[in-house]
């Protein structure tokens, strides 16, 4: 089905979104505040509008991808009447309160609204494996889901419009945590010491395989968190703590930062001191939930 799609904002991400809609055969209208950003989109079949109002008139699905929510309100605010009866999908990054405010604004003007986040770079847009997360009314998502598959794999998280933003920050935290752990390993293994210097590439070949086990731990521990019951099995917090001490010592010997081992030590130490040494590592969620600092 060819849909009529309008894309507001032609930064690197907005342009990639518009290009994917064009490639999927949708009738695509684009607008950008500063002219001259449509690049080859018009040559590929997109229509460029001189104003946001004109662009909105060209689409039943209006995809917004601007730098900030302030910009979104600046652009959409004057268009409220023109948007009534259309569906706005906002792929601008923002905070949960910003998502709620935008959803409230849309609801009060009878505009169907979904908030979304893109877990990909512009180069990944159009790849069926690229993850795009959406929150808002299920019925609205179901109506536009087919069109959104032009961008990647659209996933509906729930009716609360803030969910996509919360997932975005949680998933980015997972990325930074994982990347920092990996870089700690790169520094440790690449430093002078027994075995000599190992390249990051050689280490990563092994680390990549280890990630499968890490993912299995996440899957196994999630039910512990959900139930509030943390059976330690054969890998208790006490055992984790002993191995963390070895990591701290090895890091010290090789002159590598103690920041991560200290963080692990602090969390496991507090849990063990509270009598949770026989529990699984998942118990630490309780210490992350209520940080006394
Ligand atoms: N790039 C990525 O890898 C990536 C990945 C995931 C999510 N995102 C999110 O996607 C959104 C867009 O990102 P981007 O990479 O395309 O570049 P960006 O620099 O974040 O956004 C540029 C776009 O915002 C427009 N804009 C800024 N202020 C405006 C205003 N007051 N009124 C109207 N338009 C305004 C710019 O218009 P002008 O050209 O006129 O300045 C341009 O179209 C952001 O929220 C970003 O966080 C980006």
C-alpha cells in the first residue's frame, strides 16, 4: 500500500527516514526549516514543500525528526488545525516528560500521536533488522505499522507515550555500560604484562563469543528481578566478589583504572554485608534502585 508520508526535518536522520519511505514506494513529502537540505530526495521522487503547513497537507502520516522537542513544538504548534485527523509520529529524541507533554498537546487537538525512538544510525535506516521503538495508542500503531516497516523493525512498547523515551535511555545505558566494560578489558589485556600486548581486535574476537554467555545471564536473571527472588545457584554473589577482587588486582598490576572494579566491589560488598552473599548477581538491582548517594 502506498501511503502519503510527510517528513518534517531533514537532518542526517530525517533525510534517511525520508529516503527509506521513498525507496519503499510511499508518496513522500519533505520539509526542512533551512532550504537546500532535500539533497537527492526530490530526484528520487520526493516532493519538497516550502513550508511545514504545505508539507503536512501532503501526508496522512506526519513523521517529525528534529533536533529537540522545543523545535517540535515550534514547528507543530501553529499547525494544530491542519494536523487534526492525521497521525503524527515523533522520532525526535527527548525525555519522558517531554513525550507526555507532546502527547497531551496532540490529544487536546484530536491528533493521533505516537512517540518513537530510533535505535540505529542514519546508515541503518531501511535495514529490516534496525530497531525502532514506539509508544502510544496500540490502534494508532497498528494503523501505521505497515508504513513504518520501510524504516526497519517497528516495535510497540505500550500505551504510555513515555515508554519509548525510557527504553531509549535504558538501552543507551546498556550500551555505555557494555562498551566501557569492553574498553576496560581492552586496556587490561593491551597493557604490558605476562603474555605481552594483545590487540583490541584479537581480544574482541574472544569477547564477542563471551557476549553470548553474558546475554544468557541477562535472560536467566530477568525472572529473578521480576520475582524478587534471587537464587544464587552455582554462581553466587560471594563467588562474583572473589573474581571481582582478581579483576581489581590484575588491573592494579597493569596500571589500569580501578573505576569499574571499584564500582563492582562497592555493589557486591554492600549486598554481601547485608547478608545476600548466596544470592545471584541480579540482587544488585536493589542497590541500583535505591542509591543512598
Ligand atoms: N543521527 C543519529 O544517528 C540519530 C540516531 C537516533 C536518533 N536521532 C535523533 O533524530 C533527531 C534528528 O537528528 P539528526 O541526526 O537528523 O540531526 P539534528 O542535528 O539532531 O537535527 C537537525 C534537524 O533539526 C532541525 N531543527 C533544529 N532546530 C529547529 C527549529 N527550531 N525549527 C525547525 N527545525 C529545527 C534542523 O533544521 P535546520 O537544517 O534548519 O537546522 C534539522 O532538520 C534527533 O532528535 C536525534 O537525537 C539521531
